[in-house]
């Protein structure tokens, strides 16, 4: 879990990053190449093809690395692994994992075949891996890379009891709403900055004959992200931290307020593509692609999720910056929310090769390769902004790095996996049930509190 120093932030800090992000995303002019006049490079920054570290020769070594990534994201990451093989001689095999990855790893370890390295998408999962005796501390070279390339906040969320176990290779800005430009133009809708504005834009879109929102209800995690953005903006960062640590209950009035606000969208069946039942059958990739196919008559006009949505937009004919644009999640309370997520590399089988792989992933070299391929965001501050393939992505990356430690990590990812990271259980299931019946706010709160109390009480 996060240390106190990286968890306690100020309202001012969150406001600052929200303003930064809003300003950045206002500049969503189309650009398919690097923005050479505004790349944010600093003197001494590595070039996109440069090498910033020396890796050992590992001829004959074989490694397995597990992650839940699929599709284009997995394909792009394999290019990073290919570069590691080219530079070290070590053969690396990607092992597709299933959610929850802790359960997947548990079965592998029970069978005597754990991967050498795993990419864990939750701080809670890192803590569990340490408690179970699976995770191995990172060596001095990996720690050196982290200290050189990461803000203290990103280092801290990879620590357990003061020891560094995780190196955050991938980050996510999870406070974005993507929209179909043609639909907005036809509807006369404007990019909203407040929740009220969002509802106004949604009504304009609806009146033009297009369903406003595409919601990935089949996957529980996007629903938790919806809740977290509303809650952070409405209840504030201090309450957010308290709920993340279960220091206040899910029956708290602040949770009631957030769920009631969410119901203003989820509770209008004509505002959600397919209605509640359709949304509950819509997986995340489809929630994106159906927003950007069908010309000016797609199944929905807007889809909420992080910067990684660009990978899925890339599977359609829509172009980011022209056909597909983005705005920061609107302010529900006094400030707009900034929620971040990420995936950390953790060593499960300690070896020279495994430590070298994590060291590589913590370097600008690895992240720069994937940054150039799009649909990826790195918390590594020494990745050149010019490595990102379009102006939209460059601005998102610049805002993340400029934020330093001033962000809030995804709440469900901080929770015990049983509550915040398991399909069909805990918060994922409870919010799916709420999407199906948004009028039962009290019932949703009671379920959430019951499941949270059980998970936090057992620490699982």
C-alpha cells in the first residue's frame, strides 16, 4: 500500500494538475508525427533510439514475464522485450495472465512454475505478493534507475514496509472522456468543464439522435473508475484517502452523494448504449470501438476511460485529434479529479536476468520504445515527450510528469484484491449491480461496505 508521504496530498495540488491537464487537452490539434516545436525535451535527455544504461550479457538465460495485457498492448510490449533480448541475449517469453493476476500467479506458484517477473496492476497486489513470500526486493541497479527516473510518489507506491518491490513501468491518466467529434459538431455540443455541463452536452447529443455514453459494464474496473472520479472531485482528496484505506465506511454520506450523482447518467437508460443490460454485456474494447465506428451515427458519442483508450481507437478508422478528441473528466465538486493507475514490474524468481529485466523496464530506454507505438503512458520522467506519437498523447504525458507527486492513485487498486480487483466479486460486482439498478443507492452502499469490511478485515 502507499506510504503516508505519497498518499497525503492537498486539494491545491490536485487542482493544479487538473488545471494543467485541462490546458494540455485544450490543444488537441491533429498530429500524426512528433511535435518538434513542443517536445518538452531537456538537455541531456535520451533520444528515442538512445541507450541510457548498460545491461549484462545473458546469453543462454530464459525468462518468463506475466501480465494481463492483450491485443495491441501486448503486441507493443513484446517489441520492448525484443529489444531486451537483442541487448542481453536472454530469451523472454510473455505469459498472458488473467484477472485477478494474484490468483493466476498463485496457481502457477502452486504448480512450481512461477514466471520470473510479473506486472501487477494494483499496489494491493504487490503487498499481497510480498505477504505471501512471492515477491523479491529489487536490486541496487533497478533501484538506481527508479531514483534517477521517477518522482518519489511513484517510487513509494512500489514499496512495502519501506522496501522497493515494484517498478512502475506503465501509468494511466484515468480522468479523461473521449468523444466522437462529428457527433458533437452535429449536436452543437461543447466540451464540458463541469458535471452540469456534461449533462447538458449529453442532452444535446441525445436530442440529435445519438446515445450519449458507452459504458463498459461487463468489466467491473471501468465502473470503479467512474465512481472514483466523481468521488474525488465531489468529496475531496482527504475523504478519498480515508475511503481508500477504509477509514470511513462505504455507508458514509459522501458515498451516497457520489452514487446519486452517477445515477444521473447510469440511471437514464436512454443515455447509455444498450441500456443497463446492454452495458453489462459490453466489454471495455467494444465500449471504445462502438463510439468511433458508424460515422456520425455511432452507438454512442462518448466513452469514459484513460489515455490507453487510444490503442482501441487505433483499431477503428477514427484518428485521434480529429475524429476522436478528449476532455478532462469534468469537475463534479469544486475541482476536477485526477486519478492515476499503473502496472509495476515485480520479481518473483530472483536471478541476475530477472533483475536486469526490471532494471531495463525502469529505464527510459524501455518506456521510450512503447511510447513511440502509442496508447501508452510512462511515469518515467526521463522519457522524451517527443517520443509520444501525437500531440494529444504528448500533452497528457507532459501533464503527468509535471504533476510530480501530486496525484491520487486508483482507489480500487489500493484496496485488497478481494474487494477492488476481482471479477464478479467485491466492488466490481457491487457497481455492476448498481449500474443495473441505480435507484438502490442504500442497497449498493450496504453491499459495498459488507464486502469492504470482509476484505480489509482479512487483508486479502
